[in-house]
C-alpha cells in the first residue's frame, strides 16, 4: 500500500511538471533580454541573429516573440501585425509565469492601440493589470495603468482616467522611475484642468512633472509641460505665459503653430502689437494644422482690437466662440457614439454568455441598459449646461467689445471738439488782432504788439508737431502712415494735411498758420505733387477719403 501511494505521488508530480511551462534558457535570447531596457537596438540585432526562430522550442520561440516585439515598441517601429505577440500571449496565458504573461498582454495592448483597435487594446491592458497583481514588477504595473488611463482619456472618461494615472504614479514612485513619474504628474495635472479642479492643485502636479522631467533629462517632456503651463497662465498672467510659451516654441518643433497663436494672444494682451502680429503671421502660415483655429481667431481678434479695428475684432471673436460651441457639440456627439460602440461590444459578449447562464446575463443586460441610459442623460444635461454657460460668456464678451467701441468713439468726438475749440480760439484771436492793428498809429509799438499777439494767435512751428500728433491719434495713425508712404512730405505739409482732416477751410488755415491765401495755394499744389495726385483731383476730398477708417481694409496690411 505505501508503495502504491508513492507511485501515485510520483506519477502526479510528473504530470504536474509536464504541464508546467518554462521560460527560455537560450543564451542569446537571455543576453538580449538583459540589455533590452538600455540598448533596445542592440537587443533587436541579437534576436535577429538567431536563424529561423520559429524552429526553436515552444518556450524559446515564445520568449523570442515577446522580446522582439518589445524591442520594436521601444524603438518606435511600425508594428502592423499582432501575430508575433499573440504567440507569446497564448504560450504564457494561464501559466506559472505571471511576469511574462502580463508583459505579453501589455505589449498586445500596445500593438492593438498603435493600430487603433482601442476596445481590444483596453481588454488586453486589463488582462495584464489583473495578471501583474501577482508580481512585484511595479514599473510594468505602472506602464499598464498609465495606458489604461490614456484610453479612458481618449474616451473622455476623465474621472476614471484620473484614478488610473494616480495609480500609475504610485507604481512609478515604488519603482523609482522618475521619467515616468513626470509623465504621470503631467497627465494628472491635465485631468485636474479638464475637471475644473482648483488652480493651485493643477499647478502643483504640473510643477512636480516639470521638476522630474528636468531631473530625468527628458527635454521633450520638459518643454511640453512648460508649454502647458504657459496655456494655464494665459488668462491671468500674460507675462509668465509668454515666457513659458516662448521657450516651448523654441524647443518643440511639432507644436510651433499652436504656440505661435498663443504667443500672439499674449502679446496682444500685453499691448505689444508688433510681436503679436509677427507670431500671428507664423501661425496663419500653417494652413495644414486646423486644430488651433479657435486660438488663431482669438489672436486675430485681439490684434485687430489693438489696431483699432473693432469691427474686425468683433467678427473674429464671434467666429472663435462659434467654433468653441461647435467643438463642444462634436465632442458630445463623439462621446455618445463611443458609448454606443462600447455598448454594442458588451452586447455581443453577453449574447455569447447567455448560452451558459441566461438568467444572470439578462439581469446584467437590464442593469447595463439602465446605467447606459442614466449616463447618456447625465452627459446630455451636462452638455446643455455647459453650452448655455458658453453662450452667456460669449454674450458678455460681445457686450464688452461693443462698450469699448462706443467709448473709443466718444473719446474721439471729445478730442475732435477740443482741437476744434483750440483752433477756433486761435482764429478769433487772429481776427481780433487784425481789428486792433488798425488802431495802432506808432510803427514801433505797432510791430511789437503784432509780434506779441501773433505768438498767441498763430500756430508756431514748435506747436505743429503737437497738433499733428493729436490729429494722428484722432484718425487711428493715418497721418503717420501717410508720412511713411510719401517720404517727401515735410512737417509743414503734414500740419496743412492735419488741418484739412479737421475740415478747416483755406481762410481758417491761413489765419492759423499766418499765411496768405496765395502761399496756401502754392503749399497745397506742392503737397499734391509730392503725393503724386493729378492736378484735377481735389486735395481735400482725397485727404478725407484717406485718413478716415475703411471697414473693407484687410486686418494685416
């Protein structure tokens, strides 16, 4: 009897051992595995040096497929097929090798995600997550959790995404992987922003990400985080926002158009129109990138506002808000479409399971339908609330722009009236002077009196620039543009043009400038010649048409 028991035990042990799957003991494969983390290109060359790997033993070929796929993924190579990694998945599934099995499912998820099979990728990642609970490989756990969080993010399930990114952060902290800690902190900061968490919390995680990316020497992630911080500060600290965005613009070639639009917005807010126009032109030059259209419209609106083109500013501001509303609507429709697709996939799984446990699956089906309807209702209510809030913000901004335009108009009217009053006073003084001249008999007293009164009544050359500058501001810089375009115009010409802009006739102009009408006519002919006008063109009509604002003008001259 004891001998029988011993035989049975030995037989049972042999059967158990025969079912137990082994990892590889192939020297080249093991060597490739040892350098895969730091030198994936060298590891791949070693694996490719093995002739006909499909003729290896099942254990060796599974290990080869696992490591070769891993090297492809690390080297950012295009992996079209998942056939190789499925060899490893099938071999290690339900085995006593949880680390290899979890890695195989993780890489399967990566390959499926690269080929845009997102539902299948999520299933593979969740399998990996479940298997890796029985291991101590915190770094791999963190990678799996991070990828699940990324898929939730793509589906706009931001709460679930945030939970997974926090789990991945804890895993990376345990594995002491500071490079991936930076990515996890960055994603948490972005989810906080999307979920409208307090600004201090958003910046706390962003600053941690920035510090760790710098420590890890990951310049790509560092400048991406810096650019994101520039976007966060764009509404409340344009100086800091501009500083961060400039650094990202200089070091992140893939997002130059996006950062250029944001920089144009910042410079407009900082009242630096030349810089605003420069970066706006850079952004507008990128016609292939349509993702930043709303930012570009906002930048154009503020550039136009700074240049006094309030009608253009209002038009582009309206386009920006309409695009924001349209984007929100598309996002909601896309989210509902994804929920429907997820529901269809779940429905198929339930139909297969009903063959075994029909009653339980019917209950699950009803529960899922109820949850799906509730989620749809909540999303619809949230979307409607958000849409109304955006409409209200747009209306407030529209009213603010209208108020600024009206205020500017009133200020121009007041400036015009003040200048006209000053000039009228000069004219009246001149007329009174002429009357007083008649009563003075002694020539020396007459000349002294005339000289003194003339100083008070006539616009002197020293005063010309003041009036030119004031009238230039009144007409939105058109006098200055005229002098730049026609460089032969003198300051004396500009004062005559400025007085014509104020609709002063020849008599008033002669009184103000202490000039005879013949001299004034000669001056006007000289101005027409320097501008290049034909003799039959009326100078006053041409000047009034030039200096007044034209709504049809382009925003960027």
